């Protein structure tokens, strides 16, 4: 039984589908018009809510995608990875990677990076590429900025190259380095943040953080 009270629009029930302003509903509820919801519950901290409603821009069908699918596509808006460890000296086995870049602080206190695949060379139809990037350094109370270029080839892309020729300090001075890299024809901008903060005069926290931002081509 279908009871309608005070309804000023056309509502059609057909083969167990309900249509509003349509005589041929194709889903359980088919609304030919706008939809308004005036009250919802805040479920931000509930792990049970892991789906996002989406609409087909051709048919208007409303369905869902999982929240995890948004951060796992090849065109993620943002990817963040980090490696943090405490040590008296840098440990080059402690690496950090996101997207197509892996980096570390070598045992000789030099920031280094490499590429994880030959994608860069395939998309550029090249066997050698110069990677230009900006370097920001904060050491103690001083700051400086430089531009740098590093050469990679399709033969050495998986070998570590120097990200910065200025070594990390060996005394108790704190330091933060930020490297901004935009590989050609990759649609990705990388921000690599490497830091060393002293806990004691001989023990430090080393932090490697990679942020990858997807750049939309319009």
C-alpha cells in the first residue's frame, strides 16, 4: 500500500520502483530533479563509514566508491610517506620512497636520491635527463636557497645520486633540508624534507618525509 499525503508532485510506483516526476523509474527511488538533505550526522571518527557517494554525470545514478580507492589511484592528489629513526649517525639503509623516487641520508652525511623505474625516460622518449630542483637549507640559525641539477640515464636511474653536495653537519647543530622536484612530463611534484634534530650531543632524530602532489593538466 502506498499512502501519499500533501504531495504536490507526481510520484509513480512501478514494478517496486518509486519515481518522483518520472513515469519510468529505473531504480528503487528515481528522482527527476534536485535532491536536498537538511540534516546529517557527523561520523568523522567512525571507521564504519568508509564509502563516499558519487553520481554518474550522464545518467544521474548515485552509487559509492570506497574511501581507500581515492588514495590508491595512479593520479592521487597527495601521497605522503615518512621514515623516522634515532641514531648517533645516519643509516643509509633507512630509506623513504613515494611515487617514483627513493631517497636517504648516506653514511657519509650526504642526501641522495634515485628513481624506482624507467617511466621518466619512457614518457620523455629519452635515454638521459637532467633533473632540476630547488634546495632550501636551515642549519642552526642560518638559511640559504640554491638551484641544482642532477643527471640521470636509463642505465643509472636505480643508482643513488647526490641530492645535495652540502653534507649534513657532524656536530650537534640541527638542520632541515627541503627539496622540490618536478620531473618532466610526470604530472607529479615531489617535496622531500630531510632533517636531523639533536636529542643529546651524540644522539639524533633523523626524519625523511616525501610528499607527492599530482598536477592536473587542464
